[in-house]
C-alpha cells in the first residue's frame, strides 16, 4: 500500500519518532545532521517518489529558505480585499541576507475575483 504522506526531517530525529512514522504508514526522508538540506530533499523526492513539481505552502522562514537555495521558480500571492489591522503579522519572506541585489520577479498573471481578492503570480 502506498504511503500517502511524506515527512522531511534532519538526521537528528529520534529512532522512536521514525518508528512511529513507519507505524502510521508515513514515508520519511532524513537529510543532513543539523538542518534539512532542501536541495538534497528535492533530489530525493524526484528520484525516489517521482515528484516533478511541488507547492510550498509555508511561512516566511520556509519561503525564504527555498528562495535562498534557488528552489523557487514561481511565487503565487493571494490578497484579500480587507484590512484586519493586526500588528506583528509575518511577512511572506523574512531573514534574507542582503549580500546580493533584490530578487527580481517577472509578472506572469493577475486574476481578480468577484470578492475583489487578487491572485498575483510571478516567475522568479
């Protein structure tokens, strides 16, 4: 039976946790000692699982991590037509080390919805 879920983790994860994932029928990939090696993880996903394209639905840290190692080819932003006024909301990207120029994006498409929300797509 194919395992419907996949966890990517560091090699520091405990054997007990990996055994738990196996019992729950969850596939896992352990990459590198300290932090997940995103490049290696995507190589394994392609080689062992046939993954050719994926969507990263994350917060600013994971989005930035994928951007910094060159694994983003498109950025898709959905903006609702409203202001909630809360402070401290996270940015889409955070913690970029500015050792290079601003990451330039190329507009692919803009779609407006009846709700006045806007979906903006950029090529990286």
